[in-house]
C-alpha cells in the first residue's frame, strides 16, 4: 500500500512539473460519446451523439441541463458512417468544434433520408469528432450579408400538407424521447432544465416535438422553421417559453412560417413566446444565434417548477 501511495504522489508531482494531465484533469475534459439505438423509423441500428461538458467528470454531485439539437435537411444520413455531418452546425458544433465551454449535456441525433441512403456531401475540414487540440479550431462559417430587399409579405407559406409525413423528426418522436430518458438515466441531468432547439427541418421538428410533448421541455427554440398552427393548443396551454428566430431574407423557409406560428400561439393565449427576425440574414441565421451568448443565457434562465417536472425514472 505504501508503494502505491508513493507512486501516486510521484506521478502527480511529475504531472505538475511537466504539464501532463492528471486523472482529475482528464475526467473534467469535454467528452463526445456515440450511443447506439434501434430506430423504429428505419428498422436498423443507428447512433447519436451525447456530449458531456467540460467539468462534468470533476463534480459527482452536480446535475447539468440537457439540450436536444435537431439538425436540418442537409445533415441527414445513415446514423453510423455519416454521423459526423451533424457536427456542421448548432450548439454541439460550438462546444466540440469551436471548443466553447457551454454548460450543457447535449444530444445530437441524425435523421435518415426517406430512402435511408448515406450522406455523400463533403464534410468541412476540421469539423469531425476526432479533434486535434494542438491546432486551432477551424474558422466558423459566417452568415453572408444579403443586400436584397426584404419581401414585403415575408414570402408565401408553402403548402406542406403532402410532405409533412416525410419530415423524419415528426416520425422520430418516440425515439427522441427515449434518447432523452436514457441520457437522463445514465448521466447527471437536471430534469427541470431540458431544452429543445433545431434549424430549418429541425426547426419544424422542434415545433412538432414540443407541441406533442410540452410537459418535457423547459424552453424551446425553433430556428428558421415553421409548422402546423392547429397543433399548438397543448403547447399554448402549458405556457412553455419559446424563442422563435428567423432570417428576414430567408428564401428557403419564408419568415412568414415563423410569424404565423408566433401569431397562432398568441391567439391561443400563449404569453411566453418571443419572435426575433434578423432582418439582414438569410436561411443560415443560426450561425449568429449559436455563436452568441444570449441564446444560452436565455435557456439557462428557464426551468420547470417542481409540479411541472416529469418524474425521474431513477
């Protein structure tokens, strides 16, 4: 026993002198984990990311807020070989690729294509799960300034009735809830602070999942999305805080999509929704949102009361 103690002290001393990470330091580093699940949508085994923030391993008593991110249509894939595509945008990109200290446990699944094919698009250099800390983080893409006039009517609302069923997030509700429950069971998650955000296709998904499960989320942020106003009754009744964000020059999803969802919530008596339009930005408005600080501060300021909080399965 004495030799083990002396050896431990020697290792610690050498670590302090030579800058070698100690076990405690290693445990406190951010971690990106792959988790496997069976997809009811595809009938196959798929994977999703769970991110543990810096400091998670250093404090065994602390519980962390959980943030579920739903990507856009361009990041779909097979859930295995192309899972890295979901690191291209969003809070997980900021935390893992840009190495920001964001105090959230995060879940980032990958939605499938309708035909369950792989994603053949090229990944941005440096935007992978294996990162080299000896080199700087890759440059964050910048949303280009758009000088074209803002459409006076904010663009027409597309008829999505024929395509709504193919939005994978709408079909993955059961899987997404299971990912949340599994993560909350396996890691130290504060169940009063579970948040949801998504971009484009994921913005539509955020509206839909929040409308189906308003009891689960303390706050929801759909970005450049939209949805069916007729589905919002339960969400409005629950008075869940929403921050709806859109680019004023968006030509992919018209800003009116977000406006009509905000108005529909107001018509149903919802008083905790806010709509922000970045007038000079196009569809990729999310780059500014997730690169900032106020979005995360807003999330952390929202929490379910003890009466609202779902029971902890543990």
